[in-house]
């Protein structure tokens, strides 16, 4: 498929597909507590079959043009990813998101991977608005959104349950006319 180099540090953006199920599961196991602090991403992938099913669900969303999943590899090891949890070409609005295991943090991987996806969304797909949702307590996520040029619009109070507690979400947005391209600075 594709592998997009994200710099000279061994970082790559690649599709995260069904055949990666065992590698995806190993990645989730290394970072499960860290990844699931704010969102339940991958929490139902507890064995190879459930990991495969989760990736199959995302493959179906990609085929339906309603979302997509992309992995971030560092020196050949899957350490996280970026995704479009919502993608609506008809309205020109999508949401971008990310997750990392601890070994992938502090390297600018999310920022670099998101630049590629945002640039594609605006320039190839004609999107007008990209949203970023993050738990207010997830300071690194909010900082990544701001580095990419997103504007904080407000907070959706207690919008979804996670770990038995109603969670709020900071909402950031980036509009096509505001996008400065995909510079390679980290």
C-alpha cells in the first residue's frame, strides 16, 4: 500500500489494516492504560480475533468513505495512529483524532501524521472544516491541535460516558482557508 516518511527519525504513516491485527494488539497491550485514559479506543480488542474485528470495522468505514484509520510506525514498530473518526464528504466536515503508546510520545508523530491527513482532506477531498475533540484534561492533545493551527471553540459538557463517568470534550476546528499547508517542521 503506502508508507509516508514523516522525517529522518524512522517515523512512517501507513494504513492500519486487518492483516495488522496481531501487531495492533501487541501495540494496544503495551499502551492500553495510557491510551485509554481519556477515550476507550481499542479497549474491546483483547485478543487477535477482536483486534481483527476492530480493524475490519474501520476497513468497512474506509470503504463507505465515513472514516479511516492510519498507523504511526517508529523504526518498524507500531506506536500509535491518526484517524478520521467521522468523515462526511457531502457536508465537507470531518473529525481527526490520534492515539499513542508511551514509546511514541514527545516525538511530534501525531503532529506530523495529522499534517498529512489534514492536507489530504483539504486539498484532495475538498473538506471545509476539520474538527478535533479532546478531553479537557488531555493537555498534550490540546497542544497538538493548537500546533496544527486549530482554534478552540468550546466544551461539550459531559458528552460521552467513559469508565463510568460522563466525560466532556474540548472542540477545536480548522477551516480550509486557515490551513497553511503541510510544512515539515516538528
